[in-house]
């Protein structure tokens, strides 16, 4: 479609390439076809004039844009997206469909009448009346997660290279593999990336930035009981199974993964084993604030102490280990501008960013923990990992404009 903006044309081209990852594979990338897109991206980056664009044996693509003259000495900013799509729905071949000038009604997708885009189920659709929606034909996912990120980054590269007057710091482009199966940064070469700050372009709603995750710890409760024949157990036996169960059921029921959402933390017992003479359980503790996590640790310790007092014949103990901190804390430690500049760039173009809390680990949280602050930025896509996944031409353009603004902001303020 010749009258679509370049970023949308790119997006439609990239989604047609099947790059579905596979959990059951041990290779990297988990599916060789992910390299099909990787190789195409390298070719296109070279055609744009980025001579060092290359794909490594694992399928990761790296490319460098030199800084503009006025921005030499500013931090190097990496833009990261993943080429793979989710293995949870049919992945390809994807036949994208553009629905011009969306009127807010229910859309039935042409390839499968049972697949509809319904504002009742996806209320965000109501914010996109007048947009040009992009979906699959209903037989596959769309793959906006994360071809939208790939298309936006590629278009940023083209636009920056064709406009030398647009100030830019050193920009590192990186496309990763196997994000959807939790291995997105396993083989990422941080030395080669050589970035000071990174942004993953893998978010959803326009204006959203993901930069906060849980603080995480794990408690391990051990009960040593006293086992004698049940027939002569009175005043002798200490049953580790029932004592452990007592402790676990005393955890607040309203603070479990199945009863919480948004910014609420939880306790999640996820493993228990044992018999009368000994039993053990493991509990995940999650909280967005450090104080909240400390309170959860204290509560577990208090429950264990209470059980120990109540059952003097048993030995009850707990050990608690920290797993990881809120990604925001890691970012604050290495370079808080990763977030503050993102907000400032949004304000400059009239977008008020909203910080989202993520109830799980992400590539960005792992990179942030490794010392590379990496918030996640919106691409405008919705209903990921489903056959009614969608994005819009206008959202892709907004994401593109925002990333260019962010790049400019770093060039103009990165030395401050
Ligand atoms: Zn993704």
C-alpha cells in the first residue's frame, strides 16, 4: 500500500516473516527462521549506510550509528527489540490486514469469523476511533510484539541517517532472539553492545513506560518434627506436616498472586514436601517497595516464631534470601536519566508518560540488574499473544516520533 507511512510499510513487511520461537528447542536461536528476519535487517541497515551491521551466530543483530558532531561525548543509547514472536498462537505466515479509519464497531477478521476485535473485550479500541488498525487475518497472531519495535527502530535509523541536522548521541541498534521463551538476553553480548543506557521497544499503550518491577525474595521454612507410632503419640509426636500447613494457611489470603494485581505485592507458597519427621516449603515474596518486602519478611518470621512457641517439641526455622530488586532501583543506581529523560522527551512533544509496574521479570529488568539501565517503551500494540492482536498506523508513527525525540533529548542534554 503505497500511501502508508514508511514505518507502517516496514511493519507490514516484517510481520509477514515467520519468526516464532520454540520453548522445546535447545538451540540459539530456538528456531533458525528467526535469522531470516535478522539477515534481512542487516541487509537493510547496510543499505542505509551502516557498514558494521552484522548478525552473530546466535542470531543477534548489532549495528552502530556514529553520533552527530554536536553530540560527541554523550552516552551511547541502545535501542533494542526482539525479532521472535510468541509460540502460544499460530505464528505464520502472517497475512496483515489494514482497516482504514476505524469506526469503533466490532471487526470480524476475514480468515476466521470467530476472531473479532471487540471494544467490549478490548476497551482501548475506543481510544483509536479514526485510526487505521492493523491486524492479522485472524488465523495467526499479528506479531506486533515485537515487529512494531523492530520497524520503529529501523525507521529511526533511516530517518536519522537521512537527516544529519537531527542531533543524535552514539546509537546502538540491537535485535535479540527468543525473548518470548525467556531467553532474550542470555546470549546478548553487552561488551559488543557497548551502551550506557538502553531502551527496549517492546511496550504497549502509547505513553506507557515500564520501569518498575517487584522486589523479590524467597523464604524457605523448615520444620523438624518428632515421629513416633501414632498409637502412642500423645504428648510425644510433633507432626511437621500439620505444623507447616498451619504456617502456610496463616499467610494473608488476600495477598496471594491470585488475589492481587497492579501495584500490590504477594506471598506465594510454591513448593512443599515432607512427612511427620520433617517438612519444608518455599514461598515467593514480592513487593514493589523495599519497605513492603521487609514487612513481608517480618510477617513470615513472626509466623515461624509463633509456630515454634506453640510446638516446643518441633524445631521450626526460616531462611530468607533476596532474589532481585525493583528494576527502578538498579536504574537509579546506574543512571536515573534513563527514566527522567524519557519523561522529559515525552513532555516536549506533549505526551505525558505513565510509569507501569510489571508483575514479572523482563529483558529490561535483567539488563538493568546487569548494570545497563533499560526501561521499556510503548510501541502502540495491544492484545499481544493472541489472534486479535492489533496496532495502528498512527500508533507506530507516534512511537517513531517519540523515539526520535528521545534520541534528540539525549544528544542535547546527555553531557549535563
Ligand atoms: Zn515482546
